[in-house]
C-alpha cells in the first residue's frame, strides 16, 4: 500500500495544540480584544493525492495526511523563520484535533487513487493556544493587502510584458489567506519598460510611478526574467509593501524536464519573502513594545491568593486575550497581550499591587 500527499515538490505534485479557563474567576472578567486575522488560519486550494488498496482508503489517507501537511504550511505561515527549529516539537501533534472544516474545491478518484484540491480551516484559538503553550513566537496579524503586478521578460533583450502563464502561477497560490494578502493587478500601459527596469534596479523615484498609476502606496512588481541559454529564471520583487520600499532579486535554475516548476517555485518563495518581511517587522515591534504574546509564571501560596491575583489581572486596562495555560496548587501559567510591552505592563501592575519581573527572559508574577 502506498500513498503520497502532494505539495509543490515536483511535476506531479504541483497543485498540491491542559487546562481550561478558570471560569469562576476569569470567565466573569471582560477580556477584551477582537481576534485578528481569522482568514489566515485557512490553508486554501491545498493539493492532496493518495493511493491505497481501495477508493475509500485512498480518500481517508489523503484527507489525513493532507491536513497534517496543510497544518505544517500554516505553522510556517505564522512563525518567523528564526523559530522554525522549535516547530520540530510539534511534528507528532495530530492536526486533526485542530481542524474546523474542510471544503472540496475539486476532486477525482479511481478505484485505488484520490486526488483533490481542498481548503483546510483550522481552529484559530486552538492553534494560538498550542503555539503559546510551546513558547513559539508567531504573528497572527495580517498585513494590509498588497497590489502585485506579475511581469515577464522572455530574455535579457526583450521588453517586459504581462504574461498569462506567470500570472496564472501567482493565481495558483493561496493569496487571499496569506499573512501578506495579495491582489493581482495587470500591467498598465503607462508603465513603460524603462520605468520597470529602473524600479527593478532599485531606483526609488520609479516607485512613485507605480503609486500614481495604481492609486495605492502598497504596490509591487514581480519581474520574472528568463535566460534560456544560462538555464536560469531570475525574479525581482521591487516596489513598496507594508514594511517599506525594497528591491530584491533571486535566481532559480530551470529544470529542462519541467520548466514550469521553476516559475511555481519562484512564486512560492517570493510570497514567502513577503510574509517573512512582515513577520520580521512585527516581531521587532513586539520586542520594542508593541502588542506581543507574553507567557507569565504566576506564584502564589494558595487558591485564595491566586483568585486575588487573577481578578487584579482581569481588571487591568490594556490586557487582552488573558488565558490560563496551566494551574497547580502553588503556581499558574497565563498568557496575555499588552500593547505597550512587558516593561510598561510591570509599571501598570505595580499600581495594582502585583510584581512582574524578568529573570533571564522568563516573566514571573506575584503579589507585592
């Protein structure tokens, strides 16, 4: 019996989280903060493929292995690359526990094979809880929508132009649910070749041409240049995203047996670069004091003291998404968000008779 779950790794694979809330204490508190970016917890248009002894077994295997693979994609969407090493501890975690729903976009099957394109929606709160409990930094706030213009140049001497195949490659990605959602735009006639090449060369003034033409500050060109002789495909991302203005060029080897795979890989990596830039700036702002997830060890001498501490926490202005991640007779672990950062939170909590201190990167809380 064999099975394969597709990603986009080759020619045939191209389309391819204990303790609950202490309700008697925190359940009565007004824990504020709207849940951000629910769409990013859906991995859409995900390809699955499996073979087994019969059609039912093939479909079951495809769904099971597909949701596991889609969960890995979701984690890499939310987690900065500097945290990827920590994801190994979630390798054995069953993604089925976090599935909220599955939608079929297309499917076909035989007596021993099942192939489909599926949307996997994951329970956002459960995913957040899992990552917080494991101490893995993540970003769940999507960037503003970016206007992206796919442009193609068939060889170094040719004029850059719109290309249906290059555009279709981008359409095949899950742009709607990305951490940096993308809206594809056609190349407008007033954007002449010279301006495009100046933009690709890092000329800042060329960005103004794009901004004026598309009526948005967030506009980016994805210029793909094919060098058949060198068997290379170069992709330049140039313009301005939610992080700022930039120009970045990457080169990819063209596989003669499957040249279209190279452009698909290039688009996937390009989207990953955009998401990586957004995750990096959000993580940086968290370190500088913007809203970030905090895991705090609470110390107390009995349940009455714990109840006192939890009430004070729940009544503190600015604390959001306050949850109990673990509770014992002499201690608890809570997660929360505070927009002004942990140092400012320590000052605010001191006024409420609580001591928040940092011991080598570990935050602890107790009564004064």
